[in-house]
């Protein structure tokens, strides 16, 4: 699994001070660096940091985590504390980052610890192919993914919006041509596939942090929602990154819960990610996408 970081945007409940939250985290044995006076800030060896976010109130940002067990542990530790003192509304979001540039494939070719190295990695064929396919896959399944999130995270919003439909990267063959820079008319830098970071999938951070960021999920203090979204986005990343899936074409799959889950390789048992997102689609009023006629005997 990739190194993973999450950002949980929250607002404080009435009468609660940020110091109250930090004291509760400390009492629970959770290390959180107070960086309230900046939007960037440092972790300084802590598992979390809290930074100021002018669009909401506060953002709790995790250190990079490796392995699902570690991710589960960190999320399950902090969420009960945040639930006591914080709330979320339609201004808030959940952001998930996956470290791509520091994966072995790019790292063994260039020194990605430098800004120049990151730019060089972004210009090479594997990175170009990855980003083109990731954006294409997500854009194709956008109608299905919209059924999984609240209305506040669909369509064009100030800080999140759908991926632009580029004329030059619409088919799987286009992605290969973009990776090869066939004809020389494609952008020289991968991040030029996107004009800003406020998209459902943000690749602009590749040039600074070496990560891709999934931004579409609404703000939540529900650990199950957070962990299932991480698992879901990780599969999207892998389908574009892992060459074992180089012949997999999203357009061969239906625009439905079963179609996207087949594409991502999730199983069909009643407690699976597939059924979780089927219930989400039903909850948000998308029975056709959920395929409700085929699962009449399931309990929701």
C-alpha cells in the first residue's frame, strides 16, 4: 500500500476551544502538534497536526501512514475524541493523499527528494501514463461516485469540482499517446492535465508533495466512512499505477455500483465495500446506480 495521509476538516462545537480538543487528545495518548497559526505547519514527530483553515475552522492532518492496520488504528483513536468536541457541515471535506513520486519506480530513476527531481519524475513515461489513466478512470465513473457522496460534494463547487474532460485524453489509447508524448503536442508536464487543485482528484500536489489527493468526500467524523473511502481511493490509485492492470479499460464496465466495484476488484459478500457503497447510493436516492432490483433480499 502507498504511504497515506488524511485531512479531516472540522468546526468546533459551541463553547469548545481548540485547547479543549488538544488537551483531550493528549489525555487519550494521541500526539498532535499545535500549528494553529498556519495552514502548512510541521508534524515535529507527532502522529497528527492541527492547522488553521479559513474555509472551515480547523484541519487535523495525519502523518504519512503505512499499511491499513496503522491507518485503522490512527483513525479509530482520534475520531471518538473529535466527535466529542467537533462537528462537520457542508463546508467541510475529507481529503486523502497517496504518495506516488516516492514509490520505488520513480525513486530509482531520479532523486525525488528535490523539487527538480519531482519535476523530472513527472515528465517520465510511467508518471504521465499513471496520471492520465487515473483522471480518465475517475472521470468515467464520476456519475457513480457522485451517488456515494452528499449533494454538497457534487458538481462544481468552490473548493472541489469534477475533472475536466480533455479532448486529448479521452480513450485508453490517448493515455498511451500522452505517456509517449506522441506527436509532441501533449503538455510536457503531467500536472498540465489539470488547471487547479480544487478538483475531485488533485494531481497538482505531485510537484510539491509527490502525492495525488482525493477531495470529493464530504466532511465526516464517522470512522467507517473514512476507512472505506481510503480503501476505495487506494484501489483507484492502484488500477492506474500497477501495470498488472495495464489492459483494464474502464469503458468495459457499467456505470453502476457493480460496474465500478468489478473494475476495482471488490468482492460481493454482504459486508463488503461493494455492499457498503450500494447502501450509500440507495441512501442518496440513486436506486438505478445501486442496481436495487438485483438485491431485493438484502437488508439495509
